[in-house]
C-alpha cells in the first residue's frame, strides 16, 4: 500500500383528571389526601433527621428519606392507597402538615391563604419565598381576569405582585393583559375551568421545582437514582455493548467479551487489489469500500446482517482513496488519488456528477451536514466547496491541507477539519474565518471524527492513537497503543454502543479494539493475511465491524454466538465462514 520511511509522512494510499378527582403531582387526590385526611396529616410532622435511624448494609441511607422517596414513587406510579398505607404504617408522612396544607390550598385556588402558609414553611432563603409568591399571585391574577374581575386583578397586580420587586419584565407583561385582554392568552391566561384546574397542578409542579427537596421531594426522584446506578454500572463495564433495555434491576450489570464483535462472519472478495478505505452508511444499511484497483463498491447489509454486493462503481482513472456518504445516505462521494471526486446515486449506481479543478488533483472529500455542499482537499493545499450541481462556491487558499489528508466537517457545517501540516490538524471555522489547531509531537497520518462531533481520533507515526476533546479549547484525553504501524497509513474509528470503543487496523494483519474511557486493549482479531488499512463500525449495529486489508478482502466481524450456516464462495464476491480464513 505504498510505503514510507519512519522519518517522513506515509505516502497516500490509497393522572391528572378532570371532574371528581384533581390529581396531585404525587399521585393522590383531594378526595383522598396524602396519608389520610388533611386533619390527620396536620397532626404529625416529619421526624427529626438528627440522629435518625440509618438503613442499608453500609448504614449510609437515612430511613426517613428512604421511606419518603418510596412513598413518592408509589404515588407517581398511581398506587395511591399503597402510598398512603406506607405513610400510615411507617409513621413517616410524605410531606409535613404545613406543606400538605399548602399544596391543597394551591389546588383549591385559596391564593391568599397559600401565600400565608408559604411563609410558615420556614424557608431560609427569602428570594425563594418571593419567587414562589410571585408564581402564586400570577396564577391568582390570571384567574381573576378569566372570571372578568378586572379591577380585582389590577389590585392584585398593584398591591401584591409589584411590591415583591422581582421579575419586572413579567410584571410588564401582566400589565399589558389589563390594557389588552387578548394579550392574556399569549402570556398564560386560560378560559375554561377544566384547563384552569390543570394549570393549578402545573403551578404546583413549578413550585415543587423551586422549593428545596427536603420540603417537597422532586418528581421521579427514585427513578432518577436508579437510572444513575445503572449508568454507573454500565460505565464500569469494560465490555458493555448492548442496548439499555438489556440491563436489569435484579442483578448487577456485567457484560462479557461475547458482546464485542470478534468472529469473522463473512469475507468479501470482490476487489482485485488492496482495499484501502471503507465506511458504513449513517443508517447502517450499506457499506462502501475503495481500492487501489480503481474501483469503489457499495455493499448492502440485509435484515439478517448478511452483506452482499450492490454496485461496483467504475470510472476513476487512479486508485480510490476515500469514500463519503451523504447525510441521507442516498449518494456517495468517491475520491481518486490526486484526481477527481465522483458523486454516485446509491440506488442505481449511476455517476451523477464529477467534481474537479483544472491543474490540480483532489485528495479528500466530505459533505456538509445538510447535504447541500461538497468539500474537497486539493493538492495545492487549499480546500474547496461546491454546490450539488458542481458549481464552485468558495476556495480557501493557503496551507489548509496536505496531499496526505483526511477531511471532516462538523455537524454545524461551519467547522472544517484537515491535516494542515505534518504535526497539526486545522479546525477552520469558515463563517467566522477563525482557526484553531491540534498540535502533536509526531507526524499525523490520519484522523476521524466522532458522530457527536466532540472527539477526534488521531493516528500518529509513532504507533500511538490519541483521543482529543475538541469542544471549546482542544484537550488531549487518552492514548491507545499496541497496534503496528511502520510503513502505511492505518485508519481507526469510534464504534460500539454510544461509541464506547476504539478500533484500528494494523500492519500485523490484525484488528485492535480498546475501551475508549479506560484505554485498555480488550481484543485483538486475527484473520487477515495482509496489513489492515481501515476499519468501520456499523453505527446502527454495535455488533458489526468491518475491516479492509491489503489481502484484497473485507472482513465482517460479529458476535461469537452467531453461527452462519452458509459456507463457500459465492458469485457476489462474498464468502461465509465460521471464523476461519
């Protein structure tokens, strides 16, 4: 695949309800208050949290908090009787008597009483009291307007809301509702009693977010804690590569290596020479490959995971070094080495247009995120942009790229990334005309961009792969070592569930896989008989990986438990196997 010496860059090779029940945010109703009658709830207060009993094997969970959160979850799930029974049996009310009174006053529309009760809750922050009072009085104002009691609404605004001396812009909006009643609909007024009752529940939800969690437990707090625990278990699992639905609350989560694609399921043999580049489409339904045989091939991934040849794309006069899928996967760009970029229709295999520039060759290609423009790196080190009809729109001169260069465009369409010199990657904002750089100590041979456009994976001449976070100021995050790279361009990729893994080709004919966060090498996949030049992980299937090699083949890797029954060589250039060569 075209060699280089170590001292120079590698050459290009290429339940709220209406009616009888008005549901509280905790799932109970006015006909059946939390913990029994309102009188009962006022008769007891929350137990002191000083020196309280702890529960759990490690003794770090406060019993009162634990019981209250369970009760809150029961109400949220609609188990009102169970929640009330838990409060009764444990002697721990979900809310104190004053908070329960406050909540019922809000839902009943007793605005003046609710403001007085709010001050009795004992909130230490006066700003919270003012903000909560504002929300309550705002609701009172709207309901007075809704009842055509304009003068009372005006009095509320002047004597109750304005003296709070907060949220002046909102006060102006409320004033406009007095001058122009039609404006009230835009600001938040409602015209029907059923809708008004619903807005009171919404008001209670807003107040709940404003008040401290010790006063009113946040909605779905137990669910949030459980989700946190699952996230921690997943992040600690070195081999996690499955959908979230596969995690269970019954056991601690731990995946095995069987979740990593490590078995050759197919060998694709339609290329006649070294395969330099390959890339799955965004939807995972296709795979494109390019080769020194001057061909690009579109492969189709069927519903069972098998891969078959769809189109051979011929027309390039030189080896094909790059491919790039349009955002909608309907078109494909292919780049001939220092030649031209061709655009193909994926469905028909027809060449739609050719992008070229007189006197120079193109060395890389890419799409804008909206699919309206095409970008290419040029041999004169510039970067050019065309519309879909082939009209050149802009060309950024200077040392923007190298003859050996990858090209990536960020999801906002403004930032273009390319190797601008041996040891630096340019991050060019084409709108702001601003430049940032990632500087390395060793020669950069290739790089790739994560799907969320937050990370760059940089391959270096010294046989290391570096991970950079490019949000804001670029930061070096991690390095990955173990693969071999002495002479050729070797490309790596992000992949797996939520791109938790890094995969790379290697000159020792193997595929290497690391855990992205820990940097630990977790798999080395043998099978190829030549340098593995490029790898691509299916973005729609975390269990499918493809690798391209100098041995003229593409290998499709899957899970060990999958056993393809079909064997032998087929006319479409596909060979099915059980892991052997």
